[in-house]
C-alpha cells in the first residue's frame, strides 16, 4: 500500500488513522497487515464513501476539511483522464472510481524484512536459497532476466531515483518499482526517501558472487 511521505510521521505517531483512496475495486482487505514506507500498517476497516466526508474524518486523514481530501484525490488522476470524465456532485474525482475510507493503525513492531535485511551472515545454504528465488523471478519475467542487473545497478548507484534507474533499463517506473519490492521482500534491498540501496544481506550476497 502506497502512502504519501507527508503522512508517515502522523501515522507513526497515531495522529493519522484514516486514509481516503479512489479505486475501481478495493486494494486492501480489512484485518490484514501491510508493509508500507510508514511501517507496518493494520487495516481495521474499509468502507465505501457514499455520503459526505466528515470534517473529523478529514482531519484523521491529515486534511483540514473534506474539500482538501477531494482535491488530493483528484490531483492523483492524470489531467488527460480528468478531462474526459464528468464529475457528479461537484466531486472533482474520476467518476468510474469509488472513494473508500480505510481505517488504519500503525503497528510498532519490527518489520520481518528489516530483520532479514540486517543480517549479513549468509551461509552457503542461504546463498543457494536466494539464488533459487532470484532465478524463479527471472523465469517468471516477460522481459527476460532482471534480478542480477537490478541489484548491480542499485549497488553502483545508491539513492538514485527509481525513475532514473528504470530509464536505464528502458522500463516504466511503476513496474520497475514493483520488481525492486520483490527484492526487498527477499531482504536484499532497502528503500530510501529517494531511491534504494542494498541491505547488508544484499551486499553480502553480491560479495559472495551473486547468482
């Protein structure tokens, strides 16, 4: 689940407990936990917004009022798409999309991926297991092997914007970011405020010879 950087501190401090999202279908499930840039987030409820957004809920989402919520939702829609849509009830959002209120709770517990990433002690068995995971990712790819090249690029250019790294591979930014997230799930990379770097585990894996 993607969360705006400006909300991270408020979520961690418990001041922000609501997110508003406009989706064609729900992208989260109540009762599940999600890894985000703000930490581990529990989704306690997700409800379709069928009436007005209250000022209290807007403030729980980090906004001064409902108008600010709708303005931010509209800003997430490209101008080209927005120009082709009609917006009922003076809502500037994208008509085919549904607005959802997501009740969230920050979990002040370690992310298992962080603990895995922090370990630079890689045994031969660990190395084999990582290599097997990477080979499966490469095999499932529709554009050929990518894992080793991506790890090397992050190692050589830590802190580089995802868009710039993606451009080097002639790839779209969002699919590239999803692939890097797969490497993070294995404990090989760490997300920075801008770009990525290898984790201690990722560095140890490359030092061991990589794939």
